[in-house]
C-alpha cells in the first residue's frame, strides 16, 4: 500500500467516525460498533504511516557503505 493510499483511507476513516457520531443517534449499538471499528482502522493506518516515515528516514540516514 502506498503512503498516499494510507492517507486517503485515514481521512475516510475520520470522516466515517464523524458521520457515524452524527447520524446514528438512535441506534446505540450500531454507533458503538462503527466507532470502535473505524477508530481501530484509523489507529492502524496512523501507525502504518508513522512506521513508513521512520523507515524512510532510516534509509536516508544510513552511513555510506565501505
């Protein structure tokens, strides 16, 4: 997965979180399930993006080969 795809999916998960809070007021169980699922997806994607940035930085700052 590319970093751009991960960013797009993260934005979609955040929008889904906001919309599920606003639109699912009467259906408490469904709202809770959606919030938990989308928050987990957002957390995984944010971790993926952070690790990608960390690994790219590590590759850029490698010492030169002897």
